[in-house]
């Protein structure tokens, strides 16, 4: 083979190599493009824009709805302030061993002084299970109520809340001039216990689980609120009357 032919053959082989390489490169690029497109499609399907998460459900309401007017059974319960047909009736569910109930007594006195006969204040019994000394205190107050001396016993018990003992209740009854034989009998009677239990059952029916709890013309107000909070609700009710 002469040198001329050798050059021609070499040039031909080089051209074929370049053409083949180009084909391989183009083919690889085409396959890569297809694979990338397929991968992008898969990612688009798997990573679609997430929908907005549903808002969490609100926690269940605890206690009565403050926007709703309830009918509260207060039959046989002691009351002070205004008459039975007063423009506003404020019902308190209270526990003699509860420190917050003791704290709010001053506020209730302020309400009585400020509104006079416009507001009737009614006491109902709600000794909480955690307060083991409360039931006897409520029995003492209810026994005094049978002789028309509820509020005097009420004030003495709250004024000496750290000494919730039968001996003290007997001492208070003596100081108040109660019939002691009757007081002792009532203190242990089933009828007194039934009244306390009936008030607690009424609280449960209304959904009241803590003390103090109030209903102002049926509208619920929870806790030992300051006078201004009671005033806001009471004034709104008076405006309706």
C-alpha cells in the first residue's frame, strides 16, 4: 500500500470514528433528556403543592356558654339584697373551703351596697370533691338557714376559713342564739344533706365544675371576678329591664 492510499484510509477511519462518537453522544443526550423529563414528571406528581392544612378543631367548651341565658333552680336557697322580682338575680355556686369563694365575698358585699334592691343575691351549695372539709361547713350553713341565720353563719365560716370544724360551727351557733338542739339535729339530718346535694346536682346539670360560679339573670360568669366585671354584666341587664 502506497503512502497516498494509507492517508486516505486513515482519514476515512477518523471520519467514521468522529461520526460514530457524535452519534453516541447525541444518543446519550437524547436518552438523558428523556430520563430527566420522566424524573421531573414523577417529582411533579409526588411533590404537588400541598393543600392548606385543615384548621385544628377548637377545644370542647368547658362550663356553661356565657352567651346563653340559663334557667337556674334556686328553690329554697337563701337570698339577700333585692326582692324575688328584682330586676337582676345573681346566683352564686360556692364552696366554703374554696379560697376564691372567700375572696369574692367582699365583691358581693360591694354589689349589694351599690345596687340595693335592684340586685337579688342567691347562694347555692357546691362543695367540691377535693375539699373534704367543705360538706360539713355547708351543712352548718344550711342548718343555720333553717333558723333564718344563713348569712350570719356564712360570714363566720368564710372569716375563719382555716378552722372548718364542727366545734367551731357549734360555737358560732351558740353566739348567734340558735336553738342548739335543733341546730345539732339539722347539722346531721338527711334533709340538710339533700338540699346541699340538690344544689350540687343543679350545678352539674348546668355544667358548672368550679367555684365560684355565677349566673346573672341566667348568664354565666366564672371565677372571683372584680367588681368591674360584675358591674358590666349587671348594668347590661338593668338596661334591658
